């Protein structure tokens, strides 16, 4: 399994959806469950692979975005939706204009925009740096 893969976690009689974070050792993995704020260490035998990030649904995309934003960006991300599609970046854009929105990850859906932002590591700092370079 790879970072961001969608998994099912079976705990007693309950089954929860989550996101695979990383393998800790030969028997344990770290996952982020959709319904919990904290990460969980669980046995490899208790999780089942569901899908990778190529086939994300909205809850999967938001669970991965939420995890990354909390780990690296103090919990912040920027999501804009227009009739022509969605824009997404990690962090908080303090100025939103044509140039900054054109530098955000673009997708037909929220899931597409989040996936591109994850793949290309698009964050507000990178966007603002590139925006400043446009005016020089």
C-alpha cells in the first residue's frame, strides 16, 4: 500500500473507512480514520485496501487533504469552486486574484483538484512566490 490509499479498518464488529499513511513495522501501520481526529496505529491484518488516489471519491479526497493540511500547513487549505471547475492548494492564500487562482491546482471536480495539488505539492507559499515573480 502507498500513502493516501483508501482502506477499510475492521475493529471488532465495526468497519471504518480511512486513509493509509505509512507502514511502521512488519505488523503495524499508521492510518487516519475519517471519523477520528487523531491517527491510529493498527495491525496490518485489520485493514483492507479499497482504492488508490487515482480513484478518489469526495470523502477520500477530503480525508487525504485534511491529513496533509494538518501535518504540514497548520490545518489550512484553500478550495475554490467555479462553474468551470475547482481550484485547490494547501495553506491559506491571503490574496486571491486571477494570477493566484490560475496557479492553484485545477480540476473538473474537487477530487481532481486535490489529487493534482497532492501530486505537484501546490501550496499557498509556492503560489505567492510565483505570483511575485510574474510582476518582476
